[in-house]
């Protein structure tokens, strides 16, 4: 492989690490979704970055979309220096605020999302809605 080909391959990998999308319309298994995201995010990552919480949030948001909507579109994960933005889009236009707790809500997964994120919510888009979560990469201070 020559230098230009190797450079193009590495550039493509870095771009995938900065923004990863997974088509969800065929409802791939959650394990497969986590695997795709984990492979993309860990390329070139700092050893102090934590991804377990990210994968839990992805699991919860995608799982909820599978359970509560009929037309799930896409998972998009965008990495910045300090955070990851996770977005799950679907065709359901209902953007009624969902609360993570309350009497009998049973929404323990959304409580977990609330605890692992800087913020999360739902917004309308051109074809339905997007449920999003902003997750810090450095959850714990580095151990010397």
C-alpha cells in the first residue's frame, strides 16, 4: 500500500471516529449497534476517555426507539474534544417531554441517561423527532 492510500485510509478512519452513523431502519440488534459505535469511537481515543456510559446511553435511546416507534431512522454519534452527542431519529412527530422519574414511571433507563449525561432531550426535525444526549468523555478524573 502506498503512502497516499494509507493516508486516505487513516483519514477515513479518523472521520468515522469523529462522527459515526448507524442506519436503524432495519432494526439491527443492539449488540451490533454498540459494536459499530465502540469500534469507531475507540480509534485514536485518549486512554482516559470513558465509553461504557456512552454505550449504556446508546442502548437505552435506541432500545426505546425500537419499543415506542414504528419507523426508526438513524443513530448519529458526534465526538468533540470533551463530549459525545448521541442522536436517535425516528418518524414519530410526538415530542411530548418524557420525564425520567415519577410515581410508577418505571423509567429506570431514562434515569440512568439523566445521570450519565450533561443534558438530554427531544426535538422536532423535518421527518419526526430526534432524541439526543450530550455525554462527557471524561467522567472520572485521571488516576496518576
